[in-house]
C-alpha cells in the first residue's frame, strides 16, 4: 500500500512540474490557445 501511495504522490508531483513547465513555455512563446499545450 505504501508503494502505491508513493507512486501516486510522485505521479502528481511530476504532473504538477510538467504543467508548470508547460505554463512557462506558453508564457515564454506567447501561444494564445491553451488547447495547443494539451
């Protein structure tokens, strides 16, 4: 159970980091449409 919990936590952390990176990329290059990042 602990392993699953850790995997979920790290998965969420990685997702959050990925979203932050994507947001930084969007602000950097000024792409207006959010669907492009999806």
